[in-house]
């Protein structure tokens, strides 16, 4: 396990994630609005995790959010 600055991770949203919020310290991803499947059924974006070591290391993950349909009539 990492310790010290190497264990201090910062998370960042990539492009195309304007409808989501990401806690930079915990990495918890939340929606910033209500979605409508008829408008858009899938969101694809990246999240980057970077440590504070010297040199800093980072990794990216692709995130795919699929919106399920709900009967709204």
C-alpha cells in the first residue's frame, strides 16, 4: 500500500462529463441533473486519478453511464 504523499489521490473528470460531479478527494461520482433516456441514453467520459508522489503517477479509467428508461407518462 502507498503511504504519505503517494497515498494522497486526487480525482479529475475528463471532457464530456458536464452532467456529473466528482469529489476530488474520494472519487465519488454523482449526477448533477435528472436524465431523460429519450434525450441521451449513454454518457462516456474519463476519470483520472493522480497521486502526489515525486514523480506523480496517474491512471485513467473510462466511465460508461447507461440511463435506463422509466415510464414517465
